């Protein structure tokens, strides 16, 4: 990663937005349902002294409005 000096023309292109007062931000609650699915299966049938192992892939999804 290299250092990058910000030039004045770059600063002029920036957009500034004034934030509301802190009192209006303290109750900003954001709730989103999160769904997690994790499935795996391992079968160790008709064999003695062996090990069955399974890997599981996990999928997470969230839906926000």
C-alpha cells in the first residue's frame, strides 16, 4: 500500500453532508432478519474401525429494507 497525498482539486470534488444532531441518532435501530443454513451428512455403513467425516458449507443471508 502506498501513501497518497490528497490534492486540492480532489478535495474540491468531495461532497459534504451535515449529520443530524447526536440526539436524533441515538435511537436509530436497524433490525434485519438473518438466515443461516449449515448442512452436512456423513455415512459410515458396513465398515468396521473406520471414520466418517463431513464438510459443511454455510450460507448466510440478510434481507433489509
